[in-house]
C-alpha cells in the first residue's frame, strides 16, 4: 500500500429505528485538523478524477451506495484500490501529493463524505483528465 | 426561534456525474470546534429522541432522505421545527441545553450527519422517553 494511505474500520451501532455509523473523531488515526466536511455524489458507473491535493489530507467515508477509490502514486507508478460502502465500512485517509479518482459502482448514486484537513482552495489542487492516467476502469451499465 | 438555534443555507454544486454538497467549513457560522462527525440513520416514520446535550453543539445536515427535527426549550416551553433534506438543504446548528428529537419523514430511510463540537461522551447527555415531552408527531405509514 502507498505510504501514508490508511484504511480504518468504522463501527456501525445497530439500532432498531436507524443505525448510528461512526465517521471521525478528533483523536482518530488520520485526523490532522478539520478544515471542511462536504459530500460528493457519484452516479452509477460515473467517475470523478483525477485530482491531486498538494496540502489537503482527505478522509473518505461512504455511508450510502458503493464507491471504488483509486489512489495513484506517480513517483513509484503504483495504484491502490479500495471499495467503500456501508457493507465494508471503512474510513480511507489519503495524504497529499497522490492522484485520486473514484467511481460509483452501486446501481443507484453513491454518497461520499470527505472530512478534509483544510478548506477548499483551488490553488492547492491539480487536475488531470481521466484518460491521461491509464487505469482499467470497470464499465457499469 | 429559540436563541442560538441557527439555520444556514448550504450550497449544492451541480455536476453531471454527481453533485457536490457543502457541509461545514471551520470558519462557518455555528462552528465551535470539531469533536466528531457521525451519521444517524432514521427509518421512515421512526423517531429518535428526546436527547439533551449539556456541552455538545450539534450541526445537523441531511444529504439523503427527509428528516423533521424538533427542538424544545423547556425553560420557555417552546418548540421549533425544521425539515432538512437535499431539496431544502440547510445546516441546523443546535446549542447545548435544548431537547432534540427527529423523525424520518421520507418513504425510505434518511441519513443525518452530525458535525459535533465534542466527541461522544455519555456523561454530558440526558435522555427522556419520547412521550414525556408532549409533541404531536405525524404518523407515517
């Protein structure tokens, strides 16, 4: 696994009227300050990426649907893949300077929460078109 | 409206492959530190409450479904009601020492994100059975 990328199992507390699903605490592994929390929806089969943050530490949590996250380290030419969903409920921590893309792989749209260490700042983000990093994305109908 | 309870409109950025939905930034109205973020699911028609935090400031955001949040100030005997959903996309900030309950009012289960100012601590929470505070909950089949 790429150095600094961390996957942390999260607890789901089963309650009859509706579960409680842990997200992140301020003393958790991977927490390096709170800048912003936002949601990113991703439609079935659709892909967002590639994006590289030069400062932000991302913490991805998927409370609904199923998302494949791909992290690419261009210094070593290595990809890491993660499937996040309430069924495999993990927090994925991604340090800066890695390329990230993700795909909705559920039948409906999926929901990703990012608990980010800094607020959104377009000057610290690099973008690349999807086909400029060769990765074999699954086709979902 | 009860003093300190704040409703803040949140932006949804329309993107073809899946929208971005704002949550909270560390310089936003209502932000008073990051302790923990967690999800609470609520089934259709089901109600969670009443609960009173003596220290925690809650920030409720509903990225999926529809939830009615009721805040009760027992010092003045006043109820405030809020409907939160992606269609009426607001962040609801609730200061300590108020009774809070909420009901899932969508056909499917709804998802609430709480960005809480402190970590979960059972010693700062008071609980009351639902029927001990008289409120006319809507019956949802």
